[in-house]
């Protein structure tokens, strides 16, 4: 049986990825900061899910995630999915509070890097997969998206460097595309986002990636969905 850690799995993309993996026979360690939401998500996944509530920016919580995973067995997959959009409505860079940018980098860059660093020994020995969830805002300078986009750009570069440095681990940067989630609604407050796909619609693409195991690189989830 394969074991994964998926951060930010109480809702949205992380929850959809966890559901897809559990349906494929994986065991998952999942987290989120809000215990009630996480418990509800874990309950829906059944005994294959281990819920570890906490904040990925806290070192003791990251250690708890790895400890829970080690109790299951070898670590085959870490998905650094948890993230924040930052202020909503999205401010232009000219007025983006530096403190908000600091929090964006803490959650979207430094915490996933620290978790990846801590997980690498286990991932190396299992020949596992390390995933950073990114966004097209990392490469496109959409007005208002400079804070979030620059954090994702930093995460992408660190992930690409890990891919070059870690031959024993498969390292993917995965862009899920626009999704109908709470984060996306925060980016477009008051707007109708019902034309965006639900995360459940793209999660099967991730199962296909795991089955086909492409080499380290940057991938768009939509490209792995069967027509
Ligand atoms: N939705 C999109 O259109 C879109 C597009 C491109 C990329 N993405 C990326 O996809 C990923 C998931 O986004 P989403 O739209 O599914 O977001 P979401 O609906 O807001 O879900 C975010 C999840 O992460 C958890 N989380 C947030 N901060 C955390 C922290 N510091 N520690 C632990 N857990 C934390 C949240 O739970 P708590 O709040 O309870 O902690 C929640 O479970 C993110 O990396 C996002 O940047 C999303």
C-alpha cells in the first residue's frame, strides 16, 4: 500500500486529491488549521486517512506530519498543496502590505520548502514523489496577483532546483488550473465563478500522473485528463 502526505486537505484541491488517492488504495496523512473541517474531511475518507490538524508554518506540526507518516510505513508521496491567496480583494503591488507578503512567503514558500526538506530522507529511500502545487500566476503577471504569484514563482524555482539535485526523487511542479474553491472565490469576491471546474474534475489527472510517473518537471493537471 502506498502512503502520502497531502497538506491543506480539508477542502478544495487537497481534499479532492486525497479522495482520489484513497479511492486508488493509498493511505493519506492530511492536515489543515481548522480541526473541525479537517475531521469532517477525514471522516469522509475513512480509515485510510490520518488527520493531523495544524499549521504548516509551525515546525512541530511539520514534525507531527512526518511522524504520522512514518507510523504508516515508507513515504511515497508528499503533496505541498496548502496555501494562501493573501489579501482579498487582491491589491496591486504598489499598495501590497509588506507584512501580507511576508505571510504569503511563510505559508506558500518557506513552509512547503521546510516540509520538503524534512521529508526528503524518507522520499529518497522510497524512491518517492515530491509535488509542489503552483499556479499560472507564477509565470503570468496578472494585475493584483503579484504577491501570490511571486510566492508561487519562488516555490517553483526551489522545486525545480530540488528536481535537479535529487535524482532519487521524482519532483513535480503541478499547475491545477483555475478551480471553483474558496481560495478562487476570494480572488474574485462577489463574482460568479461557477464556470470554473470543481477540484474533483481535475483530480483524476493526478491519478494518471502517479500511474504514468513522468520524470521531474512542471506539469498542468489538465494535460493529464483523458478526453
Ligand atoms: N483554486 C484555484 O483556482 C487554484 C489555482 C491554481 C493553484 N491553486 C493552488 O492549489 C492549492 C489549493 O488551493 P484551493 O483553491 O484548494 O484552496 P482552499 O480551498 O482555500 O483550500 C486550502 C486548504 O489549505 C489549508 N491551509 C491553508 N493554509 C494552511 C496552513 N498554513 N497550514 C495548513 N493548512 C493550511 C486550508 O484549511 P485551513 O484554512 O483550515 O487551514 C484548506 O484545507 C493552493 O496551493 C493554491 O495556491 C489553486
